[in-house]
C-alpha cells in the first residue's frame, strides 16, 4: 500500500505538462484574498464640477480648442423624397473654421489639406436644447442659427386635368379609322 502511495504521489506531483494543466484548471482554489480598496479611486466618487466651464477643462481637450466658437443650426433637408416629418430632423453643432487660412492644396493630388481637425468635426443632436447644453457643459461659446420657415408648396393640377377632359369625356366606345 505504501508503494502505491509513493507512485501515486510521484505521478500527481511530477512536473509534466498534463499535471500542471490539471492543477491550473482544477476546482482547487486558493483561500479568498480580501479585496483592498484603492485609496485614490473610489467607486462612488464623481468628479466635482465647480462651474459649467470646468468639464471642458477636465476632459483633456487643449485650451485653444475650448476657446473656439461653435455654430448650432438645423441643416436643410436634402433634395430627396423625404417628407416634412423626417427622422433626420436633427440639430448640428460644428466648429467654425479658423481665420488664419489653415488650408493648402496638396501638390501631388491637388486635394485640399488642412491642419485643423476640428473644422471637419460635427456633432448631431435630436433637438436644439441638447446642443446648447452640450456647448455649455464643455464651456464652448456658440451661435445659434434659427431655421428659416419653409413655405408650403401647393400644387395645382387644374391645367393638366383640363387638358385631358376631351380625351375622357366621349360618347360610347371610341372608334378608329381602321375598324370601320
């Protein structure tokens, strides 16, 4: 019996691959270690925002970008067949382009290049108030362009309808010259 115990112990505690994998993936667990809370970061802690401008400061955005002005507007509908109650009725916030003339023509392809990544950036919102709240939260100065009222286009089909009256108001079945 003692010899069987030694052989079993030798097999179990040997350093072959199978036994290592067995003990790594086995149900044998170590005693639970106590979770030590991190003293710097607490799970319930929220950043304290003293003013509306401070969220932009703590977001990591460079100050020169926070001083830029944004425009908030409702883009016009595209010239497709969408109706007035379109699901794309959104408000757009985009950064104004810089006055320094930061665009140049690429000599190889002739494309226009820019050194200002924010001039191409736009953020879309479902309503005007959300866009204003976003700009205030990040401390951005903004201009709001109100959408122009669209005039209602009333189509008149009278001219077309009256021109076709003589073709539809005839007596009996029309006869053609070949049928007589």
